[in-house]
């Protein structure tokens, strides 16, 4: 078994998966997001759409706001967002305005992900990497919807 570096992309995506599990446990679509700056988690959250009755309470939106509050800045150009599922267009648009430095995606969202609608919606300076712990992220989403169909 390979040991993970404390500051590896896999390490941070595992933290996003912890947030996604919290969403799963609350009956929310299991998406988790972590904002990292200088190898330190400065914000984290998970979907809270049902709990808050707010269609915009996606994991990414909540984590972005917390990160901005933490840094006292509207820009996150020195930060990386780790998210278990490809952001929707709304969240990708918010990432554009924050000028996020890097976006790391676990699982693709082939139905509602931003790339289905507009591949260029993220800021041109934002680096995008996908597929980090993709199978674990996909399993959580699939497990959630399977449980929903069976209840």
C-alpha cells in the first residue's frame, strides 16, 4: 500500500470525501469541497441545499464564501478547490469571479457539470485537473442515488 503525502492531491480529496459523506448522512447529494491555501485547509463544506432550503447552497459555494471570509479577500487566486464532483455552471461561474488558482475534480458530472454547458466558464488562469480519486467519488454519488431509488 502506498502511503499518501500529507500535502498530496489525494490527501485533500480524501478530506473532500469526508465532507461528501457528511452530506450523504444528512440526505443531501454527497458533494464535498475543500479550499486549500499554502498546503493548509482554510475552508470546507458539503451540500446543504435541502437543509437550508437554498438551491445555491452547493458545497463549492459554501466553501468559497468561507475561504473568502478566512482570507479577507474576494480573490482565491493562490488557492486550490478540491471537489468530489465536477462543479455545475453556477459554481464554476463563482470560481471564475474568485479567480481560483486551481480546481481539482474527483468525478465527472456528465449531465450537469459545467463542461456540458460551457467549458470556458472557469477563469483562463485557473488550472483544472480531474480524476483524483474518481472511483471513490463516483461510488459515493452512485450509492446515494441507488439508496434514494430503493427507499
